[in-house]
C-alpha cells in the first residue's frame, strides 16, 4: 500500500485546514458564547469528522453518508423534529387573538423577497453567480427562521447547498436579538412603540385547542398540499400535547425524540460540509442573503403591524409584527424587550408570542408553497 | 425573472389564504366551544 493512502496527513489540503477552523469556530460559539449550542456543537463535530482525509465517513457506505441517505434525503429528520416542536408550542396566545395570524403571514415576505433578490443576482438577470430558481428558493427559505423547514425545502430543491443554508439559518436565529431591534426601532415611532395592548384576550377552551391542530392539518393540506408533511408532523406533535391523554408521548416527543434526532441531524449536516463542497463563493452569498432574509422578515412584519395599528385605531403595537418570524420563542422575547425599553410597564410578551406561533405555521405554509410552485 | 415574480406573488397569496382560512375556522370553532364548554381557560 502506498504511503499517501495510509496516512491522512499526506492528503491534508488547505480546504481541510479551513474547514477544521470553521468547525473550531462553531464549537467555540456553541460552548463559549452559547450560540445555538444544541445544533452548532454536533455540526462542528460533524465537520471535523467529514474533513479527516481518507477516513471515508462521508462516502456512500460511511456512517455520515448513511445518515445523510436515511435522514436527510428521505426528509425524515426535519419531520421528526417537527413532532417535538409541535409538542413544545402552546398555540393558546394566537388562538386567543386570531387576528395575529396575519402578522405571521406578512413576515414571510422575507423568504420571497430574498428569493427574488438571489435569483436576480443569479440566473434571473445579473448572472453574477450561478444560482438557479430552485437554489434561489432554497436560500430564500433561510427567511423562514425555522431550521426544520429550511432543511426540508433545501433537501428537496437544492441538496448541494444544504450545509451552508442550515448553518446560516441556525446562526442567524441565534442572532435575532441583534438583527431585529435596530430594524424595529428604525421603522416605528416612539409613540407607536409606546402603545399598550390590552392584556384581555378571548377564552380558549380545551376543545378549541384540541381541534386547532386537526383543523390546521386539513385546511393547510387542502390549500397547500406540499406543506402537509411539515404541518402534519408539527400539528401531530401539538395534538399529543393538547389531547392531555398521552402525556408520556408528548414528553418523549419534546425531549428524547428531539434530542436524539438533533444529535443525528447536527452530525449529518456537519458531515455534508467537506471543504471541497463548502468552500465556494456561493457560500459567502448564502450567508449575506441569509441576513437579508431575516431583515426583510422583520421589516415586513413591523410594517404590517403598523397597518394593523392604523386599522385598529392604535390598538396594536407594531413591534409585535417583528415576532411574526418563526424564530420561536426568541422573536417574541425581542419584541417584549424592545417594548419594555421604551416603556418599562409595557408588556407585549403574550401578544408577541401569538404572532410568533403564527409565524411558525406561516413559515411551514410558505415552505410548502415554494415546493408546490417549484417541484 | 417573470417566473420568480409569479412564484413570489402566488406564494404570498397561498400563505395569506391558508392562514386566513385557519383564522376564520378557528374563530368559528372558538365561538362555538367557548359558549358550550364551562371548563374554559383564560389566556
């Protein structure tokens, strides 16, 4: 056997070095800065494993290759995570104030606006980078501010870009408290930020909470069939929670299931980032467009909040529009924090949580709509 | 580029239509069951 094939050190390239540094940064961010540690730590470890020369982990029969085939190419991992996400979310705040659903819908413009921009830069007009329609849509879906949706849509439309898209999506979700507040302040007046919303909300019966996931599956499934797997698994998890008769299953879904799948998903995503595939100019553009997507989401959410403020004659604080992005529950906390900064007695958390949970559903529907229009 | 604009327009339309219908259905269900269920919880 030749020496080059025996020792990995002889196959060590500059790409390997850069990827090991990137893995180190992700692991550092996870451990030292507490940036999405649950996912960035396994991704960092996965990148190291994938970039050890000659180890063969990412080959078709290597463990990372097998995980990719079993969990990503079949869309299994993101869907299983959605069961857990559904079991974690209390849709009570949005059910108590159904009009907040519209804020969730409006904030999805970040997905479509970014899609337009990327396609314009790519094959659509300027030809600065070779982004096809499907790739542009996958990058736009970073704006769903929802990891599983980004993974699900990208794995179907542009699996070759999955690695950078997922890292960008999760990184920016962790940066929501930094990205959102300046945009929120820029688009609102002091008077608007001071609007105190009524803390009184309608009553939500247990039956309504149980019917909500069932009705949502049927309605979304009929209007946007491609969103059925995502919304179906999300709402199934929520049904486990709200039914009140399978506490053990609900607990397993939101704890053990999510934890196990997150470990496997993180390692697999890291395993999809060998230097030769990750280190391309497109990756930089994906990261730039990711932040554009989050900014557009926030801006359109706040602008729609202003419209609702106008229509309701000043009863809606536009800040809660920013929580219409799906990053749950961080976006709701950001709205609350910005509101409190303006007026220490202005608590917006429940209203913002309503917009935030609506954003969760809306991002899934937007993902499904993109799949329906492009597949 | 026209196709991209079409996808954007129809995509946003689907999102609003879907969530609008969900909102309406939930409003109706909420009204029906609020009156009939005495064990309702306040949010």
